[in-house]
C-alpha cells in the first residue's frame, strides 16, 4: 500500500513543481519528464504489491486475455512477478505510449502547419480584417471565433491557430496571456458540444453513449453559457485598448500576396481535412494531420525552389521545424505518462468508484469529474466513467432497483450528456487541465500561478454556470 500511496505523493510533488515553474526557475517540461518517469519507476519497483491490491482493472482484464496465454506459451517458466512485469513493460507502457504518441504527433503536425502559415504571413489576411483595438470587442470577436472553430476542428488545433493570431494582434505579453487564457475557455466550451470537438466527446460518440445530433442539441446551450458567463464578467471591469505589434518591414519581401493566400487556404484546409480523413478512413486523426503537413511540405519545397538559400531556410518546412516549440511536446509526454501510470495502477478506477458510492447523483458525479479533469487528464476519467456504467436499455432500467436513477444511463441519457460537458470544459479551471490549456501555456509561456489568480475563478463561474443551465434545460424539457 505504501508504494501505491507513494505514486500519488510523487505525482503531487511533480505537479507542484510544474505549478511553481517560475519561482523555481525550472522549466515545466523538465519537471513533467521527471514526473512521468518517476511515477512509472515507483510502480515497477513494487509491481506485485501494487497490482495485488486489486484496484487495477487493466491487470484483471489482462489476466483473462489471450495476451497472457501467448506470453506463457513462450515463457512457460515465468512466475507471477514476471507476468506482472510483462504486463506493465511490454503491454501497458507500449499501449499508452501509442495513445500518447497519437496526441504528440497530432500536436507536432498542427503546430508546424500553423507556424508555416505564420511564416508565410498568411494570418495577415485575417488580422487585417480585425481592425478593432478595443479590448472588450476584440475579446468577444476572438472568443466566438474560437468557440465555433473548436467545434469544427477541435479545441487543441483551434487554440494553436488562435494563439498564432494573437501574436499578430496584441503586443503586450500579459494582455496576450489574458486573451490566450480566455481562448482556452472558449475552445474547451466549443469542443464539448461537438462530436469531433474534443477527445472525450469523440470517445462517447464512438462508444455509442451519445449520438451526434443529440450531443449538439443538448450540450450546445450549456457550453455557450460556459463561455458567456466569464465574458460578461470580464466585460464589466475590462477597459482600454490593445497595442498592436509593430510590423516587421523586412519580412514583407519574403512572400507574395499569392503565396500568403495559398498557404493560408492550404493550412486551414489541411486542419479541416483531419476530421473528414478520420471519418472516411477510420484511421487516427494524427495521420490526417501528417498527411496535410506532407502536402504542404511538398508545396513549399516546389514553391520556393528558385529562391535564395536564406529565403528557403525561412519558408520551407525544414527551416520552420526549428521554430516549433519542442518543450511543449516533452511537457505533454511527461504529464500524460504520469497520468497513464495512475490509470494502470488503479488510482483513477478507485476514484471513480468512490464518487459513485459516496455521491450517487449524476450532477454531483459529473461536476466532480470535471473539476478533477483540471488536475488529471480528462481521457482516463471519462474512460473510467464509461466503464463504471454500461449503456442501459429500457428493459434493464425497468428491471433495476433504481429506475429513476438508471434512466440517466441510456444512450443519450443525461449522465452522458453532462459527462461530455463536464469533462470537456472542466479542464479550463487550471491551465494544464486540458490539451488546449497545455498548448497555450507552452506557446505563450503562461505562468501557472498567474492563471490560477486571474483566470481560474472565471473558468469556475462558467463551469458551474453551464451545469446550472443544463439542469434548467433538462427541467424545462423533460420535467415540466
């Protein structure tokens, strides 16, 4: 039990180091990498003690699977300790590394495409259309743009695009931090009501807990208010105008107007192509992203083949890759690896069971899952909730001892709708609670403590406000 508890202690210490990045003067990516390795190390050093506690669902499933039988066929002399080590090292680490790598390569592809558009001054076509410097007007324009873009693309890609836009619109670093943080709230809100807008809604859609039309119809209004409540509060006290960055005169000659338009349309087209690619091929989204990057890569090589070596270095993908923020990739790798270890060891399963036993209310359970998703990744939390309850049928509901409670767990039931909302938007409460937040933090070097002081309370207002709107909506539509 000591090692099981020690994993949590190591996670808390690592999380604290990430939060205190600026006072400690240690980059969060370094802390995250150490955290990811140390949690798995504690796990493997006492793997039998931890797995014998019986909290790991993954280990129970593995014991019944053909994978263990195959291993025992090859290694008939292997004892239980060797089986457990094989489960962790050759099965779970590899499986989770595959899932994490999908996110990392997706992020790397999206960041490179956005950087390519930026380097070709493609965003100038958009920023030239946004003429206002009034802080409140600009915030509303960018928030609504983010909200709907996030539903079409996804919250991670949209955040990367919008942060790149912000750099062309706002000079002051702290002002840009504030706008980027509000964009995170809008991106997560926009992703929650779309079946392709967030990883958790994709999971629920593929798992048949929700249907596409229903998730849009029932979660759109709560998600909209999740963004609107913070916007309304900020609009009361925010004053003044933003200062635009000075135009780099020397950069104007690197691209022609035609090249700017071409790369903007190709870049945005490549991002929009990703959900289409996934729907048609059923391959992971990162493959669609890398395909789009490959097409743009070939295009820039041909487009700039006759230019000077200096211009080619600035405008082709090889040169642009040197500008991509690699520490953000390492940060993702570390934090997601640490959460994966907690999932495999059974910490998250234990947490989900505790919530069901002690809360036993769909609003309370989902509200807690949403808040927890600001600390640990919302994907394993959602997976835990999906595993906690089967999709109920009308017959099973009527046969149960609690039909009024279990009705919420049918397909398109209130529990699944609220889970999509809570897991999708709860991550906004802390900067590292969502993929969008982590991306914004990495790209703009946003301080964790600054975000907690300036943004977390706004995100909480939006989060609980949206839950109240969902409750009101449910009451008006089904209980009156």
